[in-house]
C-alpha cells in the first residue's frame, strides 16, 4: 500500500525473473551442446512466443469461470508442480 512496499516487491520480482535471460543460454548449451545452440534458441523463442500469445486469453477465461482469487491459487499450484518437475 506504500511506495516503499511497492518498490521492494518490484525489486524482488526483478531479481526473481531477471535470471532467466542469462541462464537460458547456459542451460541450452548444457542440454544441446554448442553445435545446436541456434536450434535451441529457436525452440526456446517459439515456446516463449506461444506462452506470451496464449497465456493472457487463457487466464481471462479462467478468471471469468472461477473468479479472480481462485485463479491465483490454481496458478500457484501450477508453478509448484512445474518447479517440482524441473527439480526432478
């Protein structure tokens, strides 16, 4: 509710999401090798584009169907499941 709280939350969000870009090249090299780096970035960009295009309309349908607060619970569950699968 205050400016300082918004500043702290946005800073923490930036730290959390800012590591995606530098680490994506290292993870792609580790998984595919240096020879397939272009192909890996192509698939990565394609998956991100599909998510950017399909995500907001799907979330709008979910919010209209089950409500605003329940959608956050469902998204949280999806993030936990995705993190668990990534650790495995």
